[in-house]
């Protein structure tokens, strides 16, 4: 697989930022990095534990990661970072369905841990948190929402000091509208109002964070994340404090001040 060359690189706090020409270069570069993280970790330890995001912004990344060679996926344990409450078990919008189709069924990880939104919320948060805490997380692969969210930590519910590992949340209207904008739902009233999500501290507990954010619709959120205060007004701004984090942008998502065409 050819290695895409970023058009520009810089840092924002501790966050490494790389801008690529387009979505496919972005996704391929991130997949190459994720694959290398997994391969190197598997040389040093018995298993790797990784968390993945489910969103159209992750399509290219997941496709290239599924095609990566030299990964013993049977030694990889995978999680997802959020899930709607209230959808039918076979609903295609379920994030578990998205990740099973896009990645997990293709690579066959040794263990797949899915959030069960049909279970009682408090008990499911406790169960999933216990699974996450069984050992440290090695890798989190995430995106940024149009309102700056990471996972389903929207500005009204994000907490950088959250004592929980997994929690139930009411989704911000901007977050729900994004699901319509992305083509996942036909109308706003079809988008669930509640979800379960890993908290911000749970995401940041991973040794490595790789954040893939293509598309013009994300440009304002990226600008706030890189240039605004580190604040829950833009939850993604906390990525600037993580020592081993990379943000992958394309020309469309890169703020004007940084963009090269």
C-alpha cells in the first residue's frame, strides 16, 4: 500500500495534525498508522485492545484497515464507543451493525464486545465499563462531530473529569441533525434522542488516539478544536492534551488558516 504524503503537518498542543489532499489519502494514511500500532503492540504483548468509531467519516479508514496485511486479528479485542438507545435490533443505523459490516466481520477479531442498548441502561454501562477496565486500552480510533463531540460526548454532557467510564446521554439536536446530514436517517424525528457512550476520560485513557476527520461540514469544529480554548464547549479540544494523538484532515476539513491546496 502506497504511503500518502501529508500536504502539511503541525502540532496543536500535544496533538499532531496532518492534512492530506483528500478523503482516501486521509483514510489510507490513518489505516497504515493504525495497522503499524497494532502490529508493534502484538510483538510486545499477547493481545491488543482497540476502540472504533462508527460514522461515514470513518469509511475510508476502515476499508483500508480491513485490507491491511500482517495483523493477527485473533489477538485483537475490539470495542465500539457509543450506541443509540431505542432502535430495532436489526436497524442498519445501529453502530454495532456499521462496525460489524465495515470491519469486524471482515477481519474476525478474537473478541468483539458490543454495547447492548436494549439492556437496562445503568446495568449496561456497568457491564461495558467492566469489560473496558479489564486491561488498558492500546488504541482509540475516533472522529469529531459537527458540534465538536467525541463519541457521543456532546457539549452539554461532556465532562473532562467524568467519574464514569460509560454513561447514558441525551443527544444534542446538532448531533442528531448531523445524522440526517450524513444520510443515516431521513428525518430528524427518526434519530434517537438517547444513547450510551464512552466518556471523555475513557477515550483519553488509551495509549494512542487516531482521529480521522474529513469533509467540509467538520471544518468549524476542527477550527474550534485546534484554536479555541480546551473546553467542553468543543469536547474535541481535549485531544490537544493527549501525548500520543494524531488528527488526520483533508483539504475540506482543514481550517482556512492552515489549509494548502
